[in-house]
């Protein structure tokens, strides 16, 4: 039993924090929110390149396939840092979901092409077609009137060169495709979080893009659902930490009744409650990463538990941070809304807390007494 | 709807074992030695835990039954596994202690009547005690021969513990102290042989200065105990009156005047790792899920049951996280205040959910379920109050973890 990060993992995390401090300060988020499409594309491209220079997109890809050969326990700290910075680009989708999946499916030619594009670092990979409900993964992908497949809420389509897309047929089951951006019709969907990139994508179903079907696709989807839940949990932990820090800093600075508002118990207790929830969401999130990295039989249980706790912790942190800021927190001018909006989006994405609690409960009846 | 797949795509795929190897660092499994220890503890408990629950430890006969159980534990070195062997322990680490606790609760073994001593006083005594004090007190503490109660709170010093008024002055012969005052809410106070408490030794000093930590025999002349019936009618705690009680210098723990910092090390243990091991909650959550099943998994309780299970599991993970730090020689730190808030609220939530499942039968006091859930609920309700109220803990979290200014 050793529930801690190695020195190398701590160093990687610090390197990511430094990189994001330069590439993604809140002033950059504000620029990004307010820029036109052309400027946004340039900002996103520069930021992605800064990240790619660290090797982050290929973090989970084996060294034999030109990746860094690291694992989910390395990734979890990187995602937490991305959450702290509210990074707009689809790091979880590219590094956490697409890259290891493409590497695992490498015999397929379409996987090799897509992975090559991903590792060269020029563009992220978009991911779409998987939702998580109380019955497990399902697909929002439908057949459109034009005969193409239609998938809503695809993440990262605007800047991606390749789309990793899932669909599910009631009879033949899941299929997973790596679709070149060039053959897709993309309609960007406005969302509350203007730094988040969601689109409705129309894509042609073709055997040329097929990565996996049947049992293999089902295993891939299950793993992607677990990584989506666990990875977004890590992102939410970072967001919660940031919002609590912003609110605590504000409470030390803002004076009313001749004192900092942070000296009042009513304010202290709000922030303490948020801090306690974060304290306990963290180990659950780290355990999920370890279970993914070591392919534990409990991985789905552990990922669901992490997402349930991290969603609740970040939701409470957002609510408390807004209340502590008061009216200024309700303004466009205050940076807090960047972090709150991402929290609300990710809290609901990859299964919300209530959904994951039911998924945990369904798997909780077999006690794993001798395991962590 | 979809055409049949063709081409070079994968239809079968082996995903495990892990695509990547973990390089050092995190490992959430127990090694063979730990598992062997677990097996040994489990076998011993299976052979020795009384088949019927012991009578309440807050009755005279129940107290003695629990004391006898402590002796049984001690005889086979299971009473205090993490203590040095010279005091009856096994000199094992914190992970073994956690494993033992998991097995202890799994076996539904009796409540530890010696918990004030072994979990709260002992860590402080091991750190601050003289060799003679350790020699004198630790072994009978571990065997249950001497049970300890805690003399901290006073009628006017509860959450504001630094407002202590009970005082100690030098005796005429200059080799000890004379204690006068009143302590209250002393758990096990009705039957305990010894009391550890803090008294004001410098009447001029303010607040947390000028306090000293004493070890007091409850049969000393001048000590009067008045048991206080609790919410369930039993006398789980007591008032203790000190009327010119003489205590020799050998029974001062730590330096004279340093009582506050010595006491805070006990408080750290209490809020941190040693008072409430996670097994207590994971076992209660497992029983809650059994109850949920027995009641046909009613939809309206599903979310609360899941929350209770998840929070108990999260507390376990957080404890392993903290235990790894402790095993590497780091201090627990102010995060301990998060712990106390979390386990006490989790305990209440588990029992509230069980009572909701029991519905109109929840009020029945019959033996076994539902009575056991009701007893557990009453006990859980004390959690957010004792060991520093949760409101005080929230102040500590805000001030020491978040850096907010003192009010």
C-alpha cells in the first residue's frame, strides 16, 4: 500500500502548471471568450502547441508507438492542472480517450493515420457519440435525413483533424470510427461556456474509417466511458480547487463592517464545507486513475465513484465561490465565471453525480475486502 | 440501421492487464505480509469474538464484560498492535493497524472500552511521557486493567476549551499539586480508574497559556464522580469534581505550563487517524446496503444509500492517503479537521438512511435491527459535537487550510 505520487509525477505536474501559467492565464481565457473566430483559432493553435511540446497528447501512448509510455496515474495530475487553468482545448479527449484507444487499435490502418496526426502535435482529436446513463454507456448518434450519421455534442471538433466517433445499432452493437475532419459537416453549437467547443457533426459511415466493432468496440466504449468519467473528475477537482482559492483570496481582501469578510464564521463555514468535499474527492479521483492504469476489475466502480464525488465537490465549490464573491462574482468582469461555467458543463458531462451514484450502488454489493 | 462492418477493424481485443506498467509510486494493494497479517487477525477474531453482543458498556456489568474482552485481546497481543512490544503491542505500522481495524469491525467485535486511553492518551504519552510514566501506565492501559476517562471540558469551557478554570497549585511539601475544580462530559467517567485532564497552573496566564496536563487516579481523596444519564438513559459520561486532590509531580505529562500543546497533540490524534478508523463506516455502509436489499431496494432511498456507501469508501481512501504520509514520517496536519467533519457527518447520514428504510419500525427498541440502527443513530448524533464541535473544526479548516483571518 503506497497511496502517493512519485517524484517524477510531481515534477510532471509542476511542469504542466508552469506551462499553463504562461499559456493559459485568466487573461488568455478572457481573450479567448471575446475574440472572433479567426483569432480564437490562432490562440487555440498556439496553446495546443505549447502543450504538445511537453508530449502531453501522447502521454498514454506506448513508447513503441512513439508516445511517452506513461499511464493514468501520470495523467491525473496533468488533467487536474488543466482544470485549475480551465484549459479550453480537448486535452482529456485527445490524450485521455483518443490516444490510448488509437494505440490499442493500431493494426487498423485508420488508427495508424489518426495516431500519427495526433502525435505530431498539430491538432487535437475530437471525440463524440458516447453518453453515460444509469444503464451504462449509450450513444446519441442517429441517422440524419441526408443518410449521414449525426452526432451532437462532439467535443473539440473546431480545431481537430480527426474525429473519434461512436455509434450503436440496436442489432449489431457498437462501432468506433476515426473520421477525417475533411469528410464531416460541422455545426458549432453555442454553449454557456464560450471556451468549450461543442458541435453537431454529420459524418459518413464507412468501412474505411472503422476502428472496432462488436466485442472490441464494446470493450473500447466501456474503457472510454470509464476514462471519460475519471478524467473529467480530475478536471473538476482542479476547477474546485481553483474556485475555492479564488474565493478565499477574495474573502481575505474584501472588507465589510471594517473587517475582511473571511473573518466572519458565516463565510468561513461556507468555504470550509467546500474544502472538505474537495479533500475527499481527491483520493477517490486518484484511486480511479490507479485502477485504470492497472486494469483493476473494479475500474468502472472506481471511475463512477470519482465522478460522483468530483462533480458534487466542484458544484458546491462553484456555488460557494459565487456566494462569497457576492455581486462582483455575478459579473462578466470577474474571472470566476470561466471556472463556474466549465464546472457546470463537466459536472453533467460523462454522467452526472446522481447517475454515477446509481452506477456505484449497482456494483457495491460485492465487497472487495482485501483491495484498496 | 448500420451496415455490417468489414475491412481491417478489430472485432476482438484484449485490454488487460494494463497497457502500461506503473513506474514506482502508487500501489493500492496490500503486499503478501499484510495479507498474511489480515488472515491471522481474521482467524483470531473468528475464534474469539463473543457470539452474542456484550451488554452496554455504560452499565456496571457491561463495563466489566468489556474490560474482560480487553484482557482477551491483550493476552494474544491484539489489543494495541502498533505499540512497542514492551507495552504489549506488536511494534507494527499504521497500515497493519488499519488492517486490524478493518477485520475488527468486519467481525463485529465489541466496542473498545479502553479507547480513551489507547487511542487518545497513549499517542501523547508515547511522545511526551517520561520512561517511568510509560512503564507505569501503558501496559495496564493496553490490558484493560486500568480504564481512562478524559477530563477536558468544563461547564464553562466546551468549544472554548482555553477558558479552563479548574486549577492546580503547588502543595505544601513542594513535590506535587493540589487540584480543584469541575470537569464534565467525561466519557467512561462513571467507571474509569484514571483520568487525564488539563488544569490551570498559572492563574495569571491568559487563555491557552499556563495550563498543565495531569494524570489523576480516580480513587484519590477529594475526587467525586456524578454520572450523567445520556439521551438513552444510560450513564455514558460523568461530571468529575476535584476538591483539593493531591497529585504527585510524577503524574504531570509534559512540561508544567505546556498543557495546551500537549493536549493539542491528543486532539490531533482524535480528529486525525486514531479515533475513528474507516472500517467502522465501511462496515456500517455494507450493513446499510443489506438493509436496502431486504427492503426491496426502494427507489426513494437509492440516492441516500449510494451517498452513504460512497462517503464511507471515500473516508477509507483518504485514510490510506494520510496513512501513506504518516508512514513516511510526515505529520497529519490541519487536514485532520476535514476528517472529523467528514466521518461524523457520514456516520449520521448512514444511520438516518437506515432509519428511513425502516420507516415506522425505526422507533422499536427490540434487540438486533431495528434497535441496533437506533442505538447507532443516537451514538452518531454525538459525533458532530464531541472531539471539538464541527463548527470549531470548520473554523480550523478555514483558518489553517484556507488562510482566512481569525475572527
